[in-house]
C-alpha cells in the first residue's frame, strides 16, 4: 500500500514492516487519515518511514494552521 501523503510504500517507522490493510475498515481508516491507526506488526502509531507523517487523529488540529508567513499549512 502507498502512503497517502508521499506515495512511497507505506512502511512503519517504528518496526520497518510494510503496511498491509487486512480489513476494509483498516483500509478506510488509512484513506481518511482521521483515526489513529496502529501498525499491525508492532502496534505502535503508524508513521510513514519516508515522510514521517503519523496516521492518526491530530487532537490539536495543527496540520491546518498557517505558517507565520502565510505560506500554507505546517
């Protein structure tokens, strides 16, 4: 499966396992990026090895904040 953000193979940063969605619900959670998704291999929060993006709900919503210069999301 590819990372929804960088389109490289989705590999867990914590354990190095390639992510494979084992259920339709897990695939949907990855696609929406609004639920916390654990790595099936190590159960840590799934973080893309390549772009370091966590697959989990962001309680502070920091991903929508503008940079001080107004150049876009953080």
